[in-house]
C-alpha cells in the first residue's frame, strides 16, 4: 500500500514542481488565505491516482471533498501544504497524504518536490526520508530546543491574542522559534530532529494527517492539548515533540508551573 501511495504522490509532485516554476492564478479563500489553480489540479491528480482506495476509504481533501469522513477509514489529502510559500517562491511546500483508521495513523507520505524530500511512514515500521530511516532529537530540556510553530489566518484579523501569549512563553523558555509555513513539513522536520518540537492552533485534518504519522514513527509524541497521547485530527491543536521534551513544552503552552 505505501509504495502505491508514494507513486501517486510522486506523480502529483511533478505537477506541483511545474507550478512552482510557472505563473500562477491566485485567489483568496480568506483575508490572507490563498489558493491557486495548482492546488485543485494537484488534488485531482491525487484523487485519480489513489482511486484504488475508494472502495474501502473515504477521501477528505482540502479543495474539493468533504471535510469529515463518514467511514472509520479515511485518506486525508493536502495538495499543497504551504500555498503562500508556493505562491511567493519559498521552497517550503509539499503534498501531504495521511491514511487513517479513525484516529489511528496507518500511512503517511509528505513530499516536497522542490527540495526533493520524500518522507514516508507506515505504522510500526519507522519513518524515512528518501529511503533512509530518521528519528527525533534526544534533547530533554525545553531551553535547549528549537521549536516550530505557525499562525492561523485569523490572526490577521486580531482574533488570536492567546496565541501571542503562548508565543511569548515559548520564546522565553526555548532556544528559539521558527515559522516556516507548512504544518506537514514542520512535523517531518521534527521527525528528523531539525526541530525539537512543533505546535500550532487552528489546523485542519489534512494539514497534519500525513506528517503526524511520520513524526510518530520517528519517536515523537503527537497529541492535542490534554496530554492523553491520543491525537484527534479535528481538535485544531497539535503538539509534536520527542518524549524527553514533550511534557515540558506542553506545560509551557498551557502556562502551568513556573512558566
């Protein structure tokens, strides 16, 4: 199954790469939320190439399909995660596909064709970048960590002051924050130990489904706000970190203890 998903993503990636180097038709879905013709075209390629799964799985895709699966098994598709980067020529954007049985991640494929980075994972089999096994960092103190995050589009409308409060706490208690603009790749870069943690609010399931499988298989703990260790794709908050720093980062975010 994983090899078939990877083949489909590679084919769609050819079109994403073509679009990255081409003139784009850009529209607004919100005040600063962009969409291009390539988002829709890449999604259609993926839906066609993955149609062999349609008998068993629902498809939840950002641009053209329902937002919530009706079956327990679902394929979550983000045709271009990081569309703003894609539009501006910043090469941190990707295709993300996650396959789930309810909240149990079975397969994850995240592909950035611009940088030729293919992240893959299958439940119980580890995580890989271009065929080589990857693993999360082994740091055990937040103050030693480089943390990734993102900001929801609604922050442009002044509705997200709590996010800025959390940002201040994280900045004061870590080595720094990076905001690169792709949730799926932030998860994968945490999986390979570039970032020592990642958190973000107001995400959709297709943003995180593929990368969460990769991160989990690389040794990260991925969850929502309640530290149960169970990730709900629809919670709209995610924290991903190695086991050694997860609890401290969550406490910082939740403003517990000395933070």
